[in-house]
C-alpha cells in the first residue's frame, strides 16, 4: 500500500524505465536480489559513473521491483511499451504518498474538468496547500520543493501522460490495458486507476 508518511526522496530518483526493465528481466530469470545487487555494482548494469551511484540506483530500482508481484511482473514483461511505462509509474506512485496525492488531486481533476493543460502554477498551488496542512512538508527547503515539481513533470512526460511542445504541457491521459486495470481493481488500487486515467 501507499506509505503513510511524506518523503522528498524522489529528488534523488529518475523515471528509470529501462533500468527497471533490466532488473525485472533478471528477476524473471531467477536472479536473487543479492545477485542483482552484485551485477549492478560489479558489472555496472546501469552504466553509472561510479560504484556509489550504482549502489544507490540499484537500491531504488529494487524497491520499485518489489512493488510488483508475479502477476504484475509477467504483465510488465509481456505488455506493450506504453503499458510498461504506466506500470513503472505505478511502482513510483505506490512508493510515494505526495506524488500519488498530486496525481489524484491535480492531474485527475484536470482530466475530469476537461482542462487540456497542466501549468507550473498548478504544482505551486498544490505544494502551498500541502505546506499549510503538513508541518513535515512546510520545513522542506524551497530548492527541494522546486526539484520535486520538476521531477513530477518529468515522470508525467516519460510515462506519456503529458506531451510538451513549446513549453506547453498538454494532458494525455492513457487508456489502461484491460488486464492491468482488472488487476489493480482486484487488489484495491482503484484510486491509482483514477489518478492515472482521470476517472471520476
């Protein structure tokens, strides 16, 4: 389930779709988490600049992979590219409360209201609202909140939930793969479906 605490940890992470795909394939081939850690670090699976970065990336991506049970892993491996990117986004949503709330409260509302674009001001308003409601967010540095806003937009772009042309961010909500939607519904993740597709 989605965590109960707010975290700014996404400032240290990227979308890492290709990297997750490599890790899921290793898991499906029977590699243990410890073996994957070794491959990440010793064989530089992700092409990082140094071992410290490789270790950090591996930890983050393994945490995402752990969000996928056997059914979701099989679905990930056998789906089209767009669905795979959505599944990667779901692993991020499941691990980060604030990002999930942004998707549910801002992205979803825009889709429901038929507003075609998402603006930088939408993110600023969202963060201001959260600051007034939660002390732990209020004490974050302004640079941290700015980086999170940028990260959120990058995730939406990389997951094909927005397209950016001449700095205009147009919302492009996906039609979920039927099997994925049924799976999420059966596991109690209806809110995630709504946050991604904008279903009321």
